[in-house]
C-alpha cells in the first residue's frame, strides 16, 4: 500500500515532461558501494516507472581514492573539463564522498567553480572546512545533508547526557566514519571520552581502555564486529553492574549475541518499513541484496536532487545562460552565482521518502530523521534470556527517546564501583573478622558511606599489601597506597593520609576532611606506687624506732622521777590534800605512758608532774614532740605531692637533651621521613655556610660578615636523628607500643615513641597505661587521594564540602573520639587539683578500726577481770521476785535521800563539793544516810 501511494505521488510530481534530460556528475569513494548501488537503483527506478518529464542525460561517475589528494583533482577536473568541451556540462554535482582528502577537494572545487552541488558528506557545523565561510549566495546552491552514519552517533551524545556519564569509549568499524566526530560529538560535555577504531586484537584494546578508567563502552559497526567486541569483553570479564555496553548498528537483520554468564547491553538499530524497502528498492531497482539504510538514504537524496533540477527547469528558475568555468591544478577561477536558490527548491521538492524524512536546516545541520529502535538484551549462562523494547529515538541533534510505558534507561545506568585502598590505622580504618569475612569500620568508612549517599556509587575496600601510605625512595619509586593509585589498581586512597608536596606531584588530593594533625610523643604513664600506710613511709624505720625508744625511755624516766622525788604528789599527799581532785595525779608507769602519748596530740597530756625534775622531763618531751610532729607534717605533704609532679619530658627539646629515655618513630613512616629530611636540611645548610665562608672569590668584607664564633644553624635534628638510629627504629607500630610499655616511666627510663598525633591520641584513649606528652609539631591535613587527573577529585570535593556544611564531619569526630565504644575511663594523674587518694591515706582509717577493736577487747578483759575480782567465790547472782522487790525499794529510798540532800547548799570540802555524787550530801552521801537509817548494808548479791 505504501509503495502504491509513493508511486502515485511520484507520478503527479512528474506530470510535466522536461525537454532537457538531467546531466549528473556523480562523485564518491571507491569503497562507497551504497552510493553506487543507490544511483543504479534510481536509474532502474526511472526506467521502470517511466515518470513523465524526468529522464537522465549524460551521467559521469567518478570514483576516488580518498588517500590521493592530487589524483582526486585530476580525476574530477578531467571529466568535468571534457563535459564542458562537449557542451554537456552537468546540471548538478552529486558529491557522495564521505570525508577526508577527497571530500575536501570536492568542496573546494565546487565552491570555486560555482557548481550546483548536493552533498551527502560527513560533517557538522564547522567540519566542512571549504564550505564553512561561504557567503549567502553560495549557501543557496552548495547544499549538504549528513548521511545516516553521521547522524546516528548523536544517539551516543544523548545517552551519555541522560546517564550522566563521566567517561566513555566509542569503538567503531569501517561502516562509521568517526574522524570528524571526536571534536564535536561530546563537545562542551563534562565527560572524559576516547574514540578508537576496532583493532584486530580487541582484548588488548579493551584492557587499555579499562586501564584508563573507562567503564562506559559504545560499539558502532556491523553486527559481526559488534559480536567480536562483546565476546572479547566477556573474556576479559568486563560485564556486570560496573560496566555499560551499548551497541549501535545500521543493520537490524541480525541481533548481537554474547557468551557471558551475566550481562546486559543496549542495542539500537534503524526502524525500517519493509513495504517501502521491498516495494521500491527491490521491485523497481532490481536489487536482490539486503537492505541498507545508507542505500536508502542515497536513493532518497539522489532522486530528490534530480527531481529538484527537473522542477527548476520546468519552473524556469534554472538559469538559461548558466556559464561554466574549467578547472586546472594551478588556476581555478572563483565563480559566484546570484539569484540561484537550489536549497529552497530542494526543500520544496516532495517526492516521498523510502528511508526517512529529511530535516533541512542548513549545512552541518541537515540530516535524515532516522528512527532507531532501542532494545535491552539480557544474557545469562551464554544465552539470550530476555529482550525488552525500551523505546524509539528519532534522530536529532541530539533528539529525544520516546520510551515505552514503564521503561527508562535508569535501570541500565552504570553503577560505578570504585576500588578503594585503605591502611589500617585506628580510629580511621579498623578491621574485624567474623565468620571468616573481614570487614572494615571506622571514621573513614563512615565518611565514604556518606559520600556514597551523595554521589551514588559502590565501592570495594581492600588493604594496601605493605600497610604503608607511601614514600618515595632515592630512585623515585613509590610504595604503599601511593603506588596503588599510580599503577591504577585503586581509584581512591582512603585513610589518615597526610597531604605532602611530593605526593601531590604524582596523585591528586581532595579538600581536607580532617583538622591539621602533627607529630606527638607517646610515653608510658608513670605508675605511682600507693600504700594504705604510706603515711608511715614518710620517716625511715630507724627514725620510727628511735621515736618509740624515746617514748618508752621518757615514760619510764618520768615514772621513776615521780616515784623518788620527795616533791611528787605520791610522796607528798598531805601537802596537796587541799588541791582539786583533777590536779591530783600520781604518775604510775601506766599514767606516765599515757601522759607521753597524749602529749603528742592536740588533746594534750593533762595534769603535769608536781615536782620540778618531772616538769623538766615533760617540757623536754613536749619540745621533742613539737619538732617531730612539725617535721612529719611537712614531709608528709611533700611526699604525697612529689609523686604527682609532671614528667620531666614535656617536649621534643626535653627529649633531645636527656639521655635516659630512648626515642624513635616507626621505620618507613612519614614521621621518620620528617626527621631524616630535617637532619639532611641542617647538613646542607652547614655545607652551604661552610662553602660561603671558605669562598676565596669573596672579598674580605663579605667574608667577615660570615665569620662567627658559633655555628649559625642549629644541629638539633642531626643529633635527634642520630639518637633515633642508635635507638633502632621500630619496624611496626605494635613493636613500638611494646617498647613503650616496657619502659620504667617512674624512673624516667625506657623508650618514647614519636608518631602521628591521631595514632597516639587514640592509644591514650583506649589504654590507661600510656600518655601523650608535649604539643604537636609539623602539622599537616588529612585528605582523600585519587589518581592524578581523575575526575573523581571534583566530585569528591563537592561531597566533602557538603558534609562539612552539614556539620557531618563534626558528628563523625565526636562519634569516633568522644563517644568511642572502646574508650577507657582513666583517672587523670596529671590533675594537680585532686586531693590525696584513699590509697595513700586509708591506713589512718585502719588505725581507727584497730584502736576500736583493741578498745573492745580491753573492755571485755576489764569486765571479766571485774567479775572475777568482785566475786572471787564464783557465786552467781540469783534474781528472785523478793530480791527484785527489795532492790526496787532500796532504789526508791536512795532517790528520796538524794533529793533531800540535793536541796542543801554545796560547800567546799568533802561535804561541800559541787559534785552531786561526792561528800555526805551527794549521791554517795544519800546512800550512806540510807544505810545509817536502819536498813543496814545491802547484801552484795542483792546489788
């Protein structure tokens, strides 16, 4: 039906018979079989359809070798000049060259000769070098329409834009000429891309592209070449969620096939109406080969061009006096034709189309509106598992895709899987093993998860084989994480990686994600010995012995003097009979011991001896006790304080000026490199100064300015580095910790470790036996590393800055430092505001408990002794109702007598004492009176 309608349209269009057959100069490359086949089909079509007024006259075909520039000029000019000499110059030039030298020669010839030309060459705006600066009149008769092979690659530009791709490789074969596309196809797009013609060794070619971190692949070509590329990709294991494959072909008769365990591809082919293809091209042209979109395009272009000339001739818009100039290699006369609008006539010509409608917008912007069907083909276990029709694309620049219901390219979007190299360093990167699986966790792991949520990628963490961040040796070879990035085994380097100048020469760093971190010193925390009876260690044992000896000697001496002195109380009681009772003290041995003991306390010893000799002994004892107590108190305070003083090593300078504590960093680390370079710089400065001082070419004045008694540059780091080498640098971090813990910090002897402040701060956080000493120095930021020139740098920068603005980095720091689950609660031994601990003063409470215990034992002994002494017969006191009644009656009488006597005035003496229990009028007086009233003495047992 479509074929019949097209024939009717063609018949109406050519109702008028032209008297002048159309002369054509047809030019194309030798390998452009589609152009040759299409022109032959047009000739056959015209002969069989017998369209009125349309016939071909002299047709000159020129096939060119695109590699021979001057042969192209000769070939074209020779046949062109002959046609002029014969009086049959061509009405129209059909320039069906592709690109390259032959195409450029044709553009130059047709422009300079002013030949009406319809071109089917490749090239967008600016690609047609000799037609790029033509004037308005020339634009009207120099017309170019891009062929399908030139417009179909626009689908690549559209897909890369829709999928937000950051990299792409475009592989193509001879059926697509992409040389003119590498500048314009993805121009002004933030995508790193590469065009590469399919090679013989496809496996090697794909590996090279993968080494360039390209994961999005487009294959444009014939089906057999597409299959070869896909098979090679499957062999190299380049299928999966981290790779994207899109195949584009102009031949939809056969579908691609790939032997892979699991893979998907997008496959786009032109949509061809079989009625048109079979009806016109096969039935009217006599062709019996497979349909080609290029053949269809050339057929439409040639037929429309010839029809356009016929319409202009019939409409008298073709110049009657058309003049032609000959061409030569040395002299070409430029010809410009006015009032000749071939472009408008070409656009107005309507002959239908066998392939696609033509969009005519000017040179470099005109193209056939190809319709491509896009399918998603899923392969599994080396077979086609499913095929989904996603939609269709109508060619444009870049055009748009009309998706089927519920379909999109999103499920086919590449999931970027980045390989991230890590170095284990708590709390940034830590690892644990569970059920045979190693997992990583820590500050940086949480950081990359947050970045993943922003950027939308997946990652694989692996530990750097040598466990190092990376340093450069004398041969400029790198190790560690830097080497992994340089050799492209890792996409990202993650960890406590410090930014250094030499590293920035070979890799790229993002913006810092952590504060400036310097070098610090790790030492064992002094373990101050504690003792409950530490207050007794203030004085040495022989001093305590001398104090006890003086105590007993003075007590015995006081007892002897009181016993033998004629003026003592016990030897002169009549003299002191009138003294108050509290002043009457007989210094027995027990009383002398008690007096000397209590004299050392704030309570005092009580009443002193009456005789002068005893008082001299007491005064001497008091003076002795005052001096002993003052000395003890002062030494106790100093003794308890000195144990809490700061360590004598508080900085690198302190460490470098002492000799008891060895110190060194871990071998091969940034810290070791720092000290080694500082020592080297000092050495170089010395050599420079020495060379300048001994330079004979300098005059005396200049040399005198360099003459000093002291060396002007310190050799501090030279000595430090030498001391570190003498101490032997630890090979591992665990070895360094072992050496630090083995130190005797209390005696300031052992080993101090110099390392990254974060390393040391974390060890102090989780261990109570370690301490961080001094302030940080040589501070550097931590950042994420990527390969040199990697586009990931800008993307990671944006993500880190977003996390910084959201204060997420502060949250991570608080989580892994302040709220770290492995944090140990340790007492701060350096806090001078703390009081004396119970461990050092607790013995005093033990003394109280011991004294109370001894008092209880003494009370029990006194009670038992009293019972034995008052009841030597061992009689038991029997409690009977009668005895209890008598006892109660006697107590009542005793109380009444006490009340009566208490109303009498108190006077001094035995009967006038103020003591209610003393004399005849006190308690005991009442008791005496009661006994004298006739009741008689109370039996002992009744009391």
